[in-house]
């Protein structure tokens, strides 16, 4: 069962992101928000993948606009 939450906590360092939501699937979390960070490297226009801020996080940048963070739930 999925648990949908709209957090405004400093968990991912994105507490001021305007349109964000968090979905929890068991012991995994999927956080989606608009990307507002300045990237100092060439970004793939469709899908860009990188390591997250914390260990165990994966960041996916979709269409240079949407940031999807995959992590374990705490």
C-alpha cells in the first residue's frame, strides 16, 4: 500500500520547493519536485541520473524540470 505525503521538512534539503510530494512504498520513498538548482554540467535533455545528497539516494532529472529522488524510508 502506498502512503502519499506532502512534506515540508528539511529531509532532502528541498523544503521550499513549490510543487513537491512524497510517496512511500513499504520501506522505499519516492520524492518528486520541480528542480530549481543551477547545474554546472551539461544535462541530458530527457533523463539525467546522479547520486543523491545522502548515501543511498538516487536523483533522476526528468526533462530538465522534474527531480525524482529515490531513497529508503526512515
